[in-house]
């Protein structure tokens, strides 16, 4: 289909607000994990150096993943890859409820880095798929604001839940729930046809 919506028209669509929630979930999970992962690893009894290693694996895998998953998105479509990213992210959050051994933390780091890189590389192309290219900069910038709101709230809520309970279990459940919501919304996302607008 051939769609090129302005920001104003895009904001009148259900797809815009679905993407806004999806990107909020992405920003929430991504940034709060980056902020709290080292503290969580040390709380489990490991050294600060190991915590830094876990963080480094997340970031390294994220960078590598962007290349491979970008290629897969070209072959299979951006929505398909976005679903994969949220599935891996949500699974990783549930995994962290059980992860207490070092090898489990390293598996999480690989999975989370994979999901972060996957979601990051396809979000703008997916926005272009839905709304077209005419106002892509305005639309993607506005939607990215939702991701930044999630990135702001996530670390604060994670820290608050830890202060209240002395552990990150509550945060992992919230993050896993948001990632699951991301999966659902991505599967429900449908193209826009110009005749409607």
C-alpha cells in the first residue's frame, strides 16, 4: 500500500498510539536494565567486575545484532523481527526471576543484548512501513518521545521497587509484562490504507 501521512494525521490513527505504547515498553526495559543490571549482579554476590562484564556483553551483543537482524528484517519484514525482539526481551525478564548463577546471567546478557539490538534497528523502518516517508522524521521523533518517557520512568520505578522490597523481582515482573504487551500490540498492528484518510 502507498501511505504518506503527516504527523497530524498519523496521530489520529490507532497504529500511532499502539506504536507509542510499544516504544514506551522498549525504552522502559532497555534503560532500566542498563541502569540496574550491575547492582543486581553484585546483590547476587558477584563482584563489580563481573557486573561490568554482564553489561559489556549486553552492549556488545546489541551492536552485533543490529547488523544481522537488520538483514532479517529486509528479508522477512520489520514486524516479524519486532515480535522476535519483544519475545526475547520478555523471556529474558522472566528468566531473571530465576537467574542466580553466573552462567544464567551471561545467557540473560546475550538474550537482552539481542533483543535491544533487534528492537532498536527496526523501529524506524517499521514506522516508515506504517506511515510512509513524507513525515518520517516528525513521526519517528514524536514516537521516540514515548521511548524516552519509558527510559525515564523505568530506572526510577526499578529503584523504587528495590527500595521497598530489597530485591528486583517486582521490577522484572513489570518489565516482563510490558514486553508481553509489546508482543501483543505488534501482532495486532495493521497497515494503514490511504483511502481511510
